[in-house]
């Protein structure tokens, strides 16, 4: 990882946007920046309110934007990128957009991809990435943006998703049956929950295995119906987003943690948070094969990968892992070491802080 420039006490960052607490990236950045001496204030945009209310909140935060040395637009605020760009221009402050998800990705993931929305989303994505400095999470994601939007974006850089600070390695799961196979995350097509449910169906005769799927989203009801139609009694679906403290017991009981299994192209450009969480906690992980994962990890060494959209391959991988405790221990040790070395939250927060400071220096040489 690149070296960091040490911040001074006077460096000030204004964070603007709707704050999505289900995404840990912002929390890790803010904690890291504060530890390194930066001062951080928020211009909070209310979620799920009318556009006029949200725009008013952004404008009312103008004084804090002027107070800052640099402005950081929180993840998942890509739809208001042009507004933040204008406010940053008026405030005469550099702006960094966090582009771990593009607007085109967002509406496609959630099944709202009409022709008009597609055109508008691509226009906004192009505007944001041409006019603003921005960070995404992988080199593969940057290449996807450039391919999708038909041009290069030299102001877009890749800063990886970090492991969460505060997570510690858990003790081994219980030896007694049933062995828990855990998924925690959004129920969206990208995550391929239907693949997990169908894999559970293939393992329906295994009374020693229990599937626990926790989260919410557009495919939750569909997943419930599928599990009911297949007559599955060894699967639990729990609706909602929960803090880790609430989920700790589920992770402690988990013998295997699951990543994502959808066949969409997005799997090739991201390393999911849920994979990093499980590696950090010391749990073996199975996820779909992915160019982004294979660029930084070795399948079979830190985690297990299977073809996307393939319930049989997933069911076989689960059975094989549960039958081989020694292999599980090797995966856990290698995965934990990789996450600690390559996804250190302080180092990654420092990379973004360094970029913000360099942007300020370029603006005010």
C-alpha cells in the first residue's frame, strides 16, 4: 500500500450526504481520520425525504463546507453528485466522491432499470466521474465504469474496502450438530439468495446442517416463497439489518459464512464487505468466483470459490468443507492473516486522507 502523509491537527473534512449505516466504509474512514488528527463534521442529508427537503439540507450545510479544507461525499450519494459539485465550486473547496456504487449499478441491482432512468443514470455517472475526483473500490470496478460509460476517467482512483475495525477473531464454532451456514446481507439479485436456497434444497436430507439467512431487500419475499415452495425446514430467514453486536451469536455459531452467488457482472468488480467480515472473524468463506477476488486472493487458500449461479457447486462446497475440519482451519488462518495485512482499516483510511490533502494542496499551492 502507498505511504501516507501524516495529517496536521488543522486539517478539516466536511462529509456530505445521506448516511447509510448498513455500509461500513464511511464509519471506518471517519474513525481513521479522527485517529490521525483530522477534524470531521457532517452535512447530513435526510434519507427517504422529498428531493426539495434533501436539497434544502445540502444548501443549509454550506457554512460547514466553507469551514472545511476538503469535502468528502459519502458512499451511495451518487445521484446528488452534480449538486455536491456545484456546492463545492461555490465553497471553493475540493470535492471527493466515493463511487463504490454507480447510479447505473444501483438502479439495475434494485430492478428499477427503465430506459429513461438508464439514460439519466448514465448521464449523472458521466458527469460525476468527469467533473469530480472520485474513488471506487477496485481496479476492475474502475474499468467497468469506463467500459459502461464509454470513456476514461483519469480522476477516478481505486481504494479498497477495508476490514471493519473492532472485529476480533471468534473462537471455533460448536462441534455439535447442526452446523450453521450463515449469510448476512442485502436480499438483491447480485447476492443470489435463490442460489443459496436451492443449495439448501439439495442438502435437505442433511439434518446436521442449518442455513441462516439474515437481511432485507427486494428479493426477501421471493426467497421466503421459494423456501416454502421447496418445503425446507432446515433454513431460517430473518428479516432486517442488525448491528454486529446483535449478530455476534450467529457468527459464533457459524461453521461457514457465505458471500455472493449472483451471475451478474458486478460480482467481477467487487470484494464484498460480508467476505471481509467473515475472514476477519475467523470463519471459512464460500463465494462465487470473481475477477476482483482472484486479483487479490488465491481461491482455495484464503477462501473457497464456486461458479456463480450454481446451487449444486455451492452444495458440494459446503459438504466438502464441513467434512474437512483441517481444511477449514487452514482457510481461517490464511484468510485472517490476509485481511489483517491487506485490508487494514487505518491504512486504507490514511490513503483517502492523503488524497484529500493532496487535492487541497493542488487547489492552494
